C-alpha cells in the first residue's frame, strides 16, 4: 500500500526534476504586487521544485485588514514561508491571525511552518487533514531530498476545517471560503474578499501552467462552472499572473479539461491502451501550456482511470 501511495504522490506532488527554473531565476527577483487594496501577491515561476527555487513556485501572498493579516497561501517550503513572512513584516506591524492552505500539494502548504510562532488560525478544507495524513510525510521527505531538512518545513494541519462555507472577519473586510467537491484535488478551498471582490481560486484555476489533475475530471469541470457563476470578475489563480480576468482564464481551463475528457473517452471507446492514450490525447493543447510534457500524460492517466468506469 505504501508503495502505491508513494507512486501516486510522486506523480502529483509537483516534483518533476526535469523541469528546471528559467535561466537567471533567483528568489531575490521575487516582488510583491498589490493586486487590490491591502492585498499583496507574489507570482511563482512555471517550474517544479529544485534546490535553486526552494519550491517557491506558487502564487502566494497576504491580505491586510484593520484587525490583522490573513496569509492567502503560505508557500512551498519553510524557506519560502520565511520569505513571505519577512515581506509581511516590511509592510505592516499588524498580527498574522490566519493562514490559508488551499489544498494538499506541497507548493501550497509547506510554507505554513514559518508562521507557527504567530499562533495563527490555520484554515483548510474539511478533507485536508485526511490528505495530509496520506501524503504529508512523503511530500516532506521529497522536499528534504531536494532542498535539505533546514529548508523543507513540516506538515501543518488546519485548526479551522471548512466543510461547506466559512467566513473570517478582519475588521474592515470579510473573507468568505468555499469548500469544493473533489476537482483539482479532494480538498480544494477558494476564497472571496468582500472589499475587492477578488476570487482566490487556489489551483482550481491555473493560467499558463498546465492544470494538474489529482482529483476528479468531471468534478473539476463542474466546479469550473460554479466559479463562473460566482459573480466574480477578477481572480487570483494558483499559478500564472497574480490577477486575471476570471472568464478568459476559466475558458482556457475548461477547453483543456474538456479536450482531455472527450479525447480520453474516445480512446477508451476505441479500445486504445492507456499507454497509447498518454501519447496521443490532448496533444492539440501542447503549445498552450507551460510544462505540458511533464503533466499531460499524468492527467491522461488519471482521466483514463476515472472515465473507463463510466
């Protein structure tokens, strides 16, 4: 069972070492962008975890309210979380009251360890604990192997588990959370800021970097339509530009996921093997996404396993 879990975790943990960061990458080149009043975000590069980038590959940031700070994403390692915490301290002396973990993948959760001295409320999906129990130790060991124990971080569990919806009040703004059905993962959490109207999607929306299917394809397509009907017009995706028009981003995501679904169904109906399907399905999307060759085959594998039982 452990071997099966490890293989699955290896596929979807964002640790493909063949994908190096862009030439000249340096953590020193990171910059925070104010995407709304009191909302600061950093864009992560479209790369996978390497010793050079500290797994600082996701979009991370924070929201400053009258009564304190909410960390929207904590970063991909202890080192990444420490960088983010230093950026917060540069801008405000208000206490860090909340840390959000949008899902189980390591580039979105291992920075949380950097905030534990602040004793924050850690917000996550009601199924996040289960996912961390299944994968957290494996993910941490992979980070130790890549970054070293001093930079990796540790597994942090939510103290506030969101089953359906929840709300956090920062005094002059409220953050409203939605726990989604299985989609990108089994534990996706999104957030809307009342002051700006911005929708924080986590990896339910990825712009430019190929989506990674680690949950349920049909479920993800359903959640895309839910996001489209949310009323939000601007979004902060898990990867890509730190603020985007929501509709075009969802259109591109839906196009890829629909192509993945429809072509996988055709392959199954034609009795095409999963090995051949990995090489042929959704190839029309190659030029549309960074890291396509690293993740599309994995997505096809997951889609095939789901759809062959329809």
